[in-house]
């Protein structure tokens, strides 16, 4: 008579298969997760107006998927992150830098680090800055996608043409 082969109990085998399946699914889920985008929060990121902006941020900007961030008042899109937003920065003062209006929000443009462009809202407190990698996405497209959220901060002023700027007699 053949010698019987010892088999683990059916219940034990099923538990082992389920444990392996759970471990595999967990590994796949972790492999699909990207790390949070690291930020230094802006000085006024805790302002209630920043909270109003953040809850209105879109899931995609210029076709790029939203990413998790590690700081209050921030947003990021793309893999790697190509659009970065921080709310609560110091509003810019009068400037001769180029200013554009996108969907009712005025933005001052810092082009000094092209192709990375820094856009900062003008005439809103607290201000919002958006850094865009123009090699990946158009700044105007990104701003169009973000302007609705940013407009949660009331406008107190806006850009004017140099010829329309008020003249300060002390200049």
C-alpha cells in the first residue's frame, strides 16, 4: 500500500493563498503610489482664503494628474511635478514685470529662470504663486485651469498699463 502524503488542512492552504494574494496586491498598490511632493509652506498658508483655494483645486491641470503634497496651502500636478502651486506668499508690490490677466485673475510673470516660469497673483492677499515647467506644459493653459480656484481670494486691485498707472509725486 502506498504511503499517504501529508497535506496541510484545506483551510490553512486557503489562508496562505489569501495572505500571498493580499501581499501581492499591497505591493502593486504601493508601486503605483508616488511620493508626496515636498514643499515649504508659504508664510500665510494657514489663511482661510488659502483653504478656500485648495478645496477648489482641479484634479488635472493641463492634462496632468494632481499629486499629493506635504504642506498646507499647496498643490502639484504631473509626474514628475511640472505645475506647483503655493498659496500664502507675500503679494508683489508695484512692478514693471509683465502681467497677464487669465479668466479675471491677474498674474505677474517672472521669466528669469526660463523655461520655468513663476506666476504670482497680483491684487490679491494672500497671493498665490504657480511655478510651471514650460518644457512640459504651457503656462497659460495651467493658469486657465487654476484661475477658477484662485479667484476664491477676492481681488483688491489688478494690473494696469504703465501709462495708466497712478503717478506718485514722491517718485
